[in-house]
C-alpha cells in the first residue's frame, strides 16, 4: 500500500524545470564560491560556443545566422556573465526567461545580421550568400 501511495505522489507531482531562469542564474552566480563561479561562467561560455557553431552551420547551409558579431563583439562575448547582467538591466523582462533563451535573445538583439540574398546554386550544389556579414 505504501508503494502505491509513493507512486501516486510521484505521478501527480509537477515536473521540475530543466533550466534556471536568468534571475535564478544570476542570484546563484552572486552567491557561488570561486569554483562555482568558474563553473557557471563555463556553462554560459558553452552556450555561446553552441550558438557560434550553430551560426557556422547556418552560414554553411546558406541560411541567415542567428547573430553577427562586429569588431568589438568577439571581446564582449568572452565575458558572458557581464553580457547577461547588462541584458537584464536593459531588458528586465528576460529575468523570467530560461538563461539559454535570454543569452540567445541578447546576442541577437546586440548583434543583428543584415539580411542576405542568396546566389543560385553552383556546380557543387552549394548556395552562397551575395553579401554575407563579416565576423
């Protein structure tokens, strides 16, 4: 009987969120130890790296990238916690968004891409943009 009660309670419980909100992340970062801060910085750095690889893939497929860094952007993304703090200061609504979504929205907002037109396919079957933004 006890097992049935436990199974029922587990079945009826609400699922936990997989990713912290931006506000939760920043509170955790603020109170973290030095090692904890390094871990959290690495987490955000990993997100930025994943978005960068997604950009490379999109460009290779002839599609619009998610964001286009300018000459200063490369230095700024080296400090992802600072980027996230600035984003929450300028756009308080993202505090309730998952941290990954907030980071991507911030990158897209800070470094938007110019629309590109696509050339026709060449003999290799690849499509190349007429005016791809420089990274």
